[in-house]
C-alpha cells in the first residue's frame, strides 16, 4: 500500500512537471531524521521530485547529519519566529522550493515504510 500511494503522488507530480524541471521539496524535521531519510531515499532517483532543503529548529538534530551526508542544504529556524509570520519565505524562495509539505497519507506511508 505505501508504495502504491507514493507512486500515485509521483505520477501526479510528473504530469505537472514544467519544462523538465524537478519539483523542489523542503522537508521539515526536528528529530533523528528517520522519516526525512526515507523521503530522501525514495525521491533519490526521481525525475519529478528532489529533496532540495531540510528545515529544522534544533541545531543538534540528527536530520542535519543526514542532510550533510546527502548533500542537501538546510536552514535552522526559530520555531516561535516561524509561527509569528513569514520570516523564512525568503530562504524558501532562494532555494526555489515548490512544496513544503506532503499530503498526510504520504507521511503515513513513509511511517509504515520506516517500520518495515
């Protein structure tokens, strides 16, 4: 089931692909990064989507190590500042981010995959 859901998501993105440009995804994470790692691995060979940025609010989070190993840039954010306005939109625009969240069923699918 999870691969079917993910495959459907990728197919939808491929139909929306513009001029051979990959959709750039920002992954928000603040912990060890196991779900972020699965997302990075899943889209690693995709022609439609690339994980282009990790957004994190904890400077010692394991997800930042995963970002470095995967050569994915990251930004550290202040959680309170993030929720008070649009302070980080410039960073997202600079990285040309197309998506900052995934549908909940995709996140649940990643959760199921990580337990396998």
